[in-house]
C-alpha cells in the first residue's frame, strides 16, 4: 500500500473540508451524456477526448468519490474513486485545472443538469495553491494583491504619476487648463475602480472613461486605495484573498461616502466585486450600489448627457462577449446598445452573448506563461469567429479579453483591408474607447440644466400616458419649469395631436389601451409630418429597449424607466430639446 506524500495528504484533507453542497451537486449530477463536449473550446480545437469537460472533471471527481461516495469507499475501482497519493499526481491535476480550463462556464450553460465546472475547478485550485502547486504567475499576482493591494504591484507613486500624465493629456484635448482628475473626493456620486493594466500598460481606456465623465458633467472620483477591481481570489479559488481585495475597495468607498462604485471594463472584475467578494469578505449589506461602466454609458446615452456621432467610427465593428460578463453577470445588451450608437457598421459574431466562446485568456490564463502555447492552439475557435465577421475592430469589455484576443489576432494573422488598400491587423479596443471616439465634445464645459432650461423655455411638449395621475404629475412638473404642455391618454389621440399641434418633444408611454406605445412610436417615425419630432420614452416596460437594438427603427432620443427621478427627467428633456435646436 502506497504512502501519501505530505502535500497529497494535506490536499486531500483540505479538499474534504472545503467541499460544500454546491460542489457535491455538480460532482454527483454529471451523467457523462456528452452534451458539454462541443461547448469547450479546448475540445473543439483539439478533438482530444481528455479535453471534454466531463473527462477533466473526473480527475477531480475521483477524489470526491473516494471521500464521500459509499461505493467509492467499498469498491473504489468500480466507480473511479481515488484520493491523490503523490506530488506527481498533484502536478497532473494542476495541468488540468489551471492549464486546460478557463472556468468560462460555457459547458455549464449547455449542461441539462447545470453541472458547474467552474466551481469544481475553483475547489481544486484552492487546495493546490495551499500546497504551492500553481503557475508561478498566479502565485506572484496573489502575493502582490496581498502585500501591495493590486495585481501588478503598482506603487502609489506610479499610480499618481499615471493619473497626472493623463490629466495633462486631457487638459490639452479639452482645451481646459483647469481640468483635474478628482482624487478622494468625499461625497462624490461614484468612485471609479479600474484594472491595473489600465494604469501600467494601456491608459487609453482610462482616458476614454475620463473623457466621457467630463463631457457628461459627472460628479465622480478616483480613490487613492482600493482602486483595483481585479481579484485573483476568483482565479485561485481562495476566498480569503477574494474577501481581502473586495474589502480594500469597499472600505475606501465607504470612507468617501459615495452612492455608487463604478467598475471599469473587466469581466471578472465586475463579477468578483459585485457578486462574489461581498460574500467572501462578509461585507453585505453594502451602503452603495455597484454597476459597470457599460450600464453607466447606457444611462448617459439614453438621457442625452452624451451625444454620439457614429461616423467617427466608420469601419466594421464586432463584439466579443467576455465570459464573466455574459454568462456570470448576464450583461449582453448594454455593450451592444453602446456600440450600435457609437459605430456605423456593427456586426455580430456567431455564436454570441451567453453562448460565445472564451477568448482563451479567462481564469487567469494570461498570467500562466507555461500554458501560453496551449492557450493559443485552442484559440482557433475564437479566431475563426472573428475572421468570419470581416470586421476591422473586435471590441470587448474586458482587459483580459483585450490581451487574449490580441494574441490570437497576431498568431492567426487576422487583418482587415482598408479602403486605401492597406492591410492592417484587427484592433481590440474596449467599448468605452469607441464611445469616447464618437462623443461630441462641446467647446465649453456643459451648461447646467438651469442654464439650458432658460434657452428652451416655452417649448411645447406632448405628454402621452394612459394613467391620468401620471399625466397630471408630468404636466405639473413641466409647466412649473416653463414648458407648454399638451396631453393625450391614448395612442390615437397622441398621433392626432402630434400632427395637429406639432410639439417640440413627445414623452411616450408604451403600455396603453388600443394602439400601443410601440405602434405609436413606429407611426410617428414613419410619417413625414412627425418623423422629425424627438421622442422620449417614459415607461415601466423594459422590453421596449429591444426596439433600440434594431436597425429598422430609429432609436428614440431618450428612455427612462418608471418610477422616474424628477431631476433626471427634466435634464433629459432639456438635453433632447437643446440638441434639436442645433439641427
């Protein structure tokens, strides 16, 4: 009988202690039906049976069966039950859970039983890490996050120097020598937390975000600590590190007294900061909301705080869905909403959204140099997706994906031929970079809502809603702010008044008896007499947003979900009318 090595014995002990009900379900539920096979880019690219999700998880499942399955204890060979015995077996398991799985969860969304491969991988990773058995890059980054507070070991001096340089660049771009990047501003509406890659290697996305905040006139701040939204607690499976990184950000946000924490474009950054770290760090409930910059940009576009000119991004653009955003956070429409307004030619990859293939850089793979060759080999699946779109630009909303996709574009020579005949590699910007490129910068700092209201005083607004109390509310609010108001409580009446009264703006509900708001909206857009009238959707029906994702219908000039905020509603009205004056 073989004797377990010291590390193997420790691994087995920790594995048993950390196995919970979620793990037990996913270990037990798999029936090896093979449905998940074509979900994994490792298997699709190589065709190797050992690369199927079920086969890879069996390397972990054998330990679970040896410890928890009664048959595994009596007849282990029959059910494939076996604890780890040697250091060599630990190294083999390391190759499986670090080198052959990015934890993208594509197999999980295609599994009829919901087997969550990613949490099983995380369990095994956490036990291996405790024995010092992990890629050097993972261990190094974990050390930096524990000791320095960010994954790239950026010092306070480097951080401030980068922001100072960006400040100078933006002063020149805005022609505003007084522009300052706010730092530790107490009482700001939100604190912006970022990926350290943006500070150390590629500040273009930071510059783009700051440009958006400036033009929109937002009240925000950067933090001097807790600014790293990445979290290698997720990649290593170590909840203690995950809680540590989350609490660094939460504690500083609490100190500043902000209303929101806005996460820059990072798939695992949003997932870990918003959904995982509050539990890891026992930080719930938090006194502020956590949102993605994608959600913020949708709001700014909808409310007219930023105006976009898509002609500034004329070349074809496709979008790669980061795994953690699409599958673990459900965020698929927000980036598309932004790109369709910032670019002239948006093209979908196939498959997309929650069914999109991993960029190959997930699960911390970009920090695992020993697996770079395999990562690029299995990247043929994603490379072919990009090639088939014929796009010049492959936008994404994650810095890991930027690096992963850039590597694939270089290896597989993905290029686009521009009108001048030049053949250049496909570029990989973040969504906010394309939004910032399309943004219309005013020649001066945006005017306040009060100043704008003075210029558009007396404009005629048609309020359409079937709820009399809400009509009275909007009418009173608008009249108190010096607008002329006419009302309609049905679709037919709205169309008649739109033609006869020729209002400067229409606020439109969606759910109404008879002719619905959707029908009214289409009729307004298709009639030459009314097509030019800006329409501001004010409704509780979120499905109307789908109209804004179709090229067949011009997007409404504004969208606000009930219940409404008085100030946001008035600001949106003012911005829409201000824009219409310039036409």
